[in-house]
């Protein structure tokens, strides 16, 4: 019997497993973006990835684990995107403004990410918990940057602002806000700063 770690066509078993996992994640993101999280199924994702069904459980315990992995990857990408946008600004308030604009811009540039990060978690308890934890993380990052005098008030304002920002992005993607993408970024950034400024 052959070793499960042997190479095949120059790739190790671990490399092949990682490549299959990547294909499943990509297929799940596409399915989620096209039809919402409820449309993501084990067989559908495997078919889209061009993989036998048996390979699904090689990387994920169930569909919920796959959904959380897709969400976490989108979150990691977003955090890196915000860091790049904010790092060019010397002033903390300008960094927050740049981060908010980048947050909005990432979703308007790729509506699939908005569906994953904003509109779709509601209805799945696990994804909803992850979304709420994500908002708490963003509030904590902003608090660390700005060192507000009223930390509790700042957190409350940030949660309010993040929820409002998400709603505006969703409505823009639905075509109900007559704004360009750039105007939306500017509008949301201005509103977020207006909401949190009294607590700094």
C-alpha cells in the first residue's frame, strides 16, 4: 500500500490537499456571491470546484465550517486592505476616514464580498455571531488608533456607524441610492466621523 504522503506529479500530499481546499473556498465564495449563503451546498461546491464529493470532508467538517472559512478569509483580506489605506495617513482621524472609505470601496468593487460580509450572515446563527465579533474587532481597532476620552460612548457610536455604513452599501448595491461609488465612499466616511467625533 502506498504512503499517503508520497509525491504525485511533483506535488506532495499536503500540497494537493491545500490546492483542493483552495478550490473549495473559491467555489464557495462564488456560490455565496451568486445566490447567498443558503445556496452553498457540499455537492454544489464540489461540482463547481471540479472535485469528487469525498474531498470536501478532507478540509471541512461540514458546510458551516466552510462558510466560516470563507467569511474569515474575506475578513482577513479586508483588514489588510484597510491597513494599506490607513498607513498612508499621519493623523488618526484621517486614518479612520481612509479606512472607512476603503471599507466601502472594497464592497462596491466586488459585490460578492458585500454579500459575504454584510448582507448575508443574517439567518445563520454561526455567521451572525461571527459578524458581531467582526464589528467588535473593528471598533476595538478604531479605539486603539484614536484613544477616545469616552471609550464606552465611542464603541456605541462605532457599532451604530458600522451598521449604518453596511445598510448604505447594501442599498447602493441594490441600486436604490443615486450615488457614484466615490460619492458613496465620501458620504459614508463623513457620516461615520460625524457619529464618533463627539466621543473623542
